[in-house]
C-alpha cells in the first residue's frame, strides 16, 4: 500500500554521510523515529511512531534503540521511508516482524553529553537565521 506521506526532519540523532537516525514529524505533528537500512540508489529508512516520552527515555540512555524498534508503542506497526526529490516520505507499511537487517544492534543508545563536542562559531548577524535552522535540524545546542 503506497501512502506517500511527507515528513520533515525534526532532529538528526546520528549522521554519517547521510542521516542515519532521525526524528521526524508529519503534517499532523505525529513523531516518527527513522533508522537508515540502505543507502544504495536512494536512502531508505524503517520508521516507527513514537511519543516524546519514549524519545526522552532513549536520549537519556534509559532504553536502547533496538528495544524501541522491537516494541513500538503503537503495536507492531512499521513504515518504509524514502528520500525522493529531496523530500522524506512514508511510502508504505512494513510487515512485522522486522528482518534482522532492518533492526539496530543491541545496546545502541544516544550519546551522552560527555561525548558531545563543543564548538563556538562566530557569524555575521545577517546569517544567524540560517545557523539557527542548521542547529535545529541537527539537534545541536545553541549557546
């Protein structure tokens, strides 16, 4: 079943060449956690619906990524997300259970504050809006 529901990145949690793991929202403000499973030909992600509370549990290290994907809050409901024409879209539902190649490894947790790198950037006032947008997309803290 093709859905083609556009989603927008709220926060990138892991990035290596392309976003590996990110939080996204749809037009109804529903949160999704999206995990890259292939980047051949086009980037494709497995997504689950997730609450703000579960995201905070993950970000604080109380739960790992594998657990979130094995036990989604909305039952065993998974989605396929594709990056097409520079837009992320939910393209279809994915049957459960997920195959092992679409699941994260056990023990993957969000980085702790000690692992973050502090960077100070001085920019002209005219470019501050652009920097704020980049900071928001990548989930960086703005000092």
